[in-house]
C-alpha cells in the first residue's frame, strides 16, 4: 500500500505549462483507496483542467498501475487518445508514475506526492521504485526516481561515477541518471535536464519529518 | 576580482595556472601537513586538501588547509555533501571564510561504500550543483539557502569538479553548463590519461562557449608503478586509463617505471597546454608530493607568479 496525496493544483498546472492537452491516468488500487487518483478523482481532475482551459484527450483508471504488464496492455487500448495529448498526468504514487513512464514513450507528469508505504514496505523491497519521500520529483527526471534509484539521491545528476550505464557503487546497479538521460533523449526532452533543480523539501519525508503529525 | 584568492588572480591574469593536492593524514599529525606544504610551496598557485577522499576518515580539509596556510600557501578547501546536510555545509562555509580561506571546491563526494566506514549513513541532502549555487548565493546575494540575509558574506572563489570520462559522455557538457550557471568560477577535472577523449570533451565545452565562462584546470597525475596504472584502470570508478599508458610503463625496466610515470605526466601537461580553453592544470601527486617540483620544472611552469594579495 502506497499512500499518496494530490500535489497542489498550481504545481500540477505549472508542469502542464505550454501544453494544450493531457491524458489522465489513475489507479483502482492504492490511489483509489487514498482518494488521490481513483475513478472519482480522475473525473474531478478532468473537470478542473477543462475549467482551467486545458484539453483532456482521454483517461483511464487501471486496476494495478504498478503492474507493468497489465498497464502496458490497458494503455494499448488508448493509443489514439494518448497520442492526441501532449503528455500524461498520472494521479498515483511514484511507483505508478514510473510504471507509466516505463511502458509509454511520452512525457509523464506526477500528480501526487507519495507519503508512506503504510507499513507494507517489506512486500516491495526487491522492486522498490518509490521511497515515499513526500515531495515527488519525477517531473524533473523523466519519470524515473533518483531518490529511490540513485546511490547519492542526485537531483542534478549524473555524478562522475557513472560509467557504461552502471553505478560506481555496484556494477549490478544500473545508473538511473544514464536511464533518465536516455529516456529524455528518446522523447526529445533532454533540454529539461539543463534546468537547475533546487534542494528538496525533506521535512515531508518519513525519515526527516515528524511522521506522527501527518496521521493526526 | 571576486575574492582575495591567489588562484583567482593567476587565472584572471591569463597565466596558465597550477594547482596541487595535499592528502591529509589518517591521524592528528600536523607535521605531515607542514612537510607536504613545504614541498608544494613555490611550485603551485593553490592546492586542494581532500575532504575524506574515497570516504576514508582523515583530518578535516579545513583544518589541514589552515595548517598549510600558515606555511604561506593558498588553500582550496574541499567540501563534500556526503557527510553534511545544508545546515552543516553553510556553517562550515562561514567558518572557512572567517579563517581566511579564499577557495572552496564543491563536491558531491565519494560514496561511503568505498571507505573504511561502509556502514555510515550517507547524507546527500544537496548535490554538488546545489552546493555551488548555495555558496554563490551566500557570497553574492548575502543569503542563506533558506532565503534569510546575513551581515558578512563568505568571499570564496568557487570550484567544482568534472569527470570528462564518465557517462553519458554526450551529456557531460550540458551538466557542466549547469554547474557554471549555478556559479562555479573554476573547474578541476578528473585525471587525464586519455588525451584524445579529453580533447573531444573540450571541443564540446568550447562549442557551448563554456571555456569563456569558467576556468578549466585539467587534472594530471604521475603514475608510480605498473600495478598502480592497472589498479586505476580497473578498480577506480570514473577513471579512463588507455592500454597505451599501461604499455608505456611496462616498456621500461622496473627500476625506471616511476621515472617514466613522471615523464608521461609531463608529456600530458604539455598536450594540455596546447588545447584551447584549458586554463591550467590540477596536479594530483597523491602520496607522492616529492614528484611535484620536478614535474612543474620540467613542464616549463616555473617560476610561479608572485602576485600581490
């Protein structure tokens, strides 16, 4: 279970700047359970964006968005609608956002911050793609998370230790910054990485913030 | 001039600069620093003291810098994000400037896994580019990272590192541009053994006009033995040691290898001077400081300029 919460609307709109139309993705799993990106929230977001003058080329709510094979299959049915949009806005936790980025060659925007694994971390350990840091940065990193996947959590990577696509820390770890550069190059969006990404807000993370407060 | 840095003066005077490196001891022995400082004096314009290089516990960079400064050298304090969050970094920046240091090299830092305390918690609150910008904002805007104002700003000449041999190669120049925009005044590169690849990287730097916005010092280092060359080739992350370098050292009798290593270093320095946009060298004779005078002399880099501070 990944607990997420929608980002402030202004932040989401800033991601969509310069875009005419967007495709919406939600999930019937955790995101529906936590009211951040289920059927209801996707419908609401569609309405909100249209009121703000943004086109919505289509939407889908997948059963388990973090399941790559299922998501790939589901999104295939929406090929036209996805192609008609400039990007995809994903209203789920970071794991869902990264799955979409992995299976579709399209710019993906995160619509939520992921706050916690709700105590179910162990089930996910081997395939961890989201560290529930509470301040999602996937907008700036091509939909691949450097907080979870970079040994130094770099926001302006890669470091000098990236060689042959591998992390210097262990040759079995792929360098996520190589993957980020490759992915954005494929989308023709490499210039995105020339923007300075400011220091992160760690006060909303479980390891640096006061966790009790969030649930009170 | 942004600072009182001797290095800044040399670079601004368009003199081909030489910086050195001093490895601090794994102990509280101040004599080691003084001895090494005496060797470097007069042979370099400024020198770095590493900050827990390869994540091994050694004397703090700023402390060793202060000891060497008393010997009349211009120190470059190295500062890594591995061990400090933004609060500790800013406190150190203030302290370093207050102690009269003029230069700081901003690094992310070698991962703790490589050192003698692999179980340590890495901090990485900021990355090197964010650190560069934070120090620049402290110096030029008199502002802390949180936006609050300060009365007396740290006047530091800001450096950053770059590895032209890391991947993705095509993206390195773009990332360097980010560092320059963030506020880097000078860049020290990873040690160059693959001169062709370095030249190719410098071309990408010139194509973006970055050599006119930042001073680039090419990293060079003598190799002491064939074993050391092989070790760097295979075991040190981010290094690029071509086969021809290993072969050159293997091609001489064993007792002459270290001499050949020095010659190779001198040859590379001469090649660096020919590349447009290279403003100087950063000579890293790690645990071999004795080789420095001979190398700078033979490379035609003596005497070093005496500038008024």
